C-alpha cells in the first residue's frame, strides 16, 4: 500500500504517493473500468471547502492535479507561490499563513516596539546584561550532505538539525518559540520561512524585551500541526510536552516508548536519523504506535516509516499511523504484517485493512497493478476479507474496480469510539470536464 517510500522521484504530475498503492489484486471476476490516465485534473472549488480555497493572504488556484492518490495545489500567498501536495499539508500551510498574519499584527503594536527597544538595550529585569546578538535560528544553520541540514528555522549544534543552539536555550528563546507555535497550532519546526522569521522576532521581544502576548486566543487552530495530522486527543495529551520539551528530551521520551514496544535499538536509531521527520511528527507517530496497544508487528511499521525519502512521504506515514491507531482502538484490533515489504493491518477476524489518508483515490495503472500483487499475496495468507477505508474521496471508477475485486470500500471515513466507522457522504466531484474522464 505504501511503496511510495521506496521511490524518491517526484514531479508535479506523478508524486511519490502514486506508488504508495502497492495494494490489492482481483479476487472476483467481472466487468471493471480500465485504469484511468494520470494525472487527473480536478477543481479546487470542487474538492476543497471554502475556508481552504481562499482567505486573508492566500488563495488556491482552481486547477488541481491528482496522481491517483494525492492532490497537488498551487497556493498563492502574500509571501510567494507554493506547491503543496496533500490536503493535510495544504491545511497546515494555511494555518502557518494565518499564524504569520497574527504575528505581523503583534509586530505593529506599540507594546512590541517598546519591547524591541528594551531588547536592543541589552538589559533585562534586574539590570542583568543579555547577549545582544544571539544566533538566528532562521539563518546560518550548518549546511551539509542531505536535505535535512538545509531546513529553515532550525539551529544546529550536532548532526541533528532540531538540536537547540546553546545560547538560545540558555536565554529561553527556543522554549518561547515552541510555546507560541504550539498555541497557534503550528509545528515549531516548520520550514515555512515567513512564519519562522516573525516567530523569532516576537519570541526575541518576549525573551529579551519583556513582551507579553497570548497567541492562542488570536486564531482558531483547528487542532492542526504543520505537516501532520494529530487527533484532538493527541493534541490535548501532548500539547504541554511539545511546548516545554526541547528536541533532545522528545527524542528520549520517544525512544523509551519504542523500547517498551520491543523495537530494537538499531531500528530506533535508524528512524531518528531520518531528519525528514520533525520532532513533532516523530512524537505524534510514536504516540500513535503506542495507542495501538500490545499488537505484533509495530517493528515492521517502524522499519517502513524509516524509509520515508522526503517530506511528502513523511506526512503520509505519520497520518497513516494515526488512521491505523484509530481503527485499532475504535473498530478492531489486529497485527501489523509485511506484504510487499509494506506495513498492513491484519485484523483478528482475518481482514486485510487499508486505512489510508488519500485525498482523491483514482483507478490509476499503479493502483491496478499494486492491487493485483497484494491481493494475490493476501489470498496465499488465507485472508478472508478486504476493507479499504479512505480519509477523503474515492473516484467512482476506483470504487467500482475495487469492489469488483472483492474490496469493501468506504470514503470520507471518520473512525469513532464504540467500534463504529462513519462516513460524511459520497463524493460530489468527478475529474473536471467530464463525468469520469481526464481533462488535459
């Protein structure tokens, strides 16, 4: 289901998550639609709620490309144009824009200007002198091999790009930044430079100039962390820890959780060395694994997650862990099994379950071939049923094809307590221009 981890080449038209679909093969004969040509052309106004389509400082271009699994959007903002892949990533980036606007409003206030003057004087309460030129976390980070050392907004004192700069830590600057970011529903380690720049300025005014602000009341966070899907329960449980603890402490906490799950140290080390994950994303994913309970195969998931080659796939893996945890805790437990070297859920009733954070699932050639391979292996394992749950929408052709091959398909899935799977309705969109075809 998630072979996307094994391929690193992406273009605007065929994104990594197209191969995330090494899932399924025909169990049943019968007519089914032929695979659709990719990419599909969708409309933002059809697939997005109005709140995500446009707002203060941003708008989404109406042309949306879908690779059979994820949507790619062009986001126009006051800070430039951004290409964003996936609905959760789009929601997170919009949240960052909203937070940046709030910070800019604070910087226009008299209180901020007075605090900046106080900070510039090099004095704090009690007349104690303060370092006047602490290292900027948004600039001058160590550059080296690999994309993880070029992430904006992360100070580096070791090979870990999330390790706080010693001077900033002593001043409490990074703790203030974390607190403000979490209160605004933003990952403190996001690579969105406009937010990092304003956050650093406001945090410095608060740390060195005595500025007192309450950011959480200034915006509706919606429970979203940049680049992640964190459940409301998870946010409530982790919020204070994410605000208070630096990356080194989060790493220790996460390591202890993984060790209690029986994950070996080599696998843990390899996961922590994948710096495509932010500390928030790792913490959320490890917590999701913990919520799965004492099931077998969580080491399979860790190995699979370690292979994530870029930020898009990291976001998928963290969201996938959340959906699996929600299914296991609210519907039916089981064990993680490896099929085609990928992490799948085999339930106690012998169902193979795909609970996937797809934006718009289409019957692509990749999905057709992947389904064939995985279902063939599932048959050999004696799997009795197959269930496919999609977080958002399923194209009518994909639904028809999967159901003809023996899959129970649910879309717009919400996993609720009490063992229920609810949906929020059928898809009301087809690829732009036709009922089910592709517009080029």
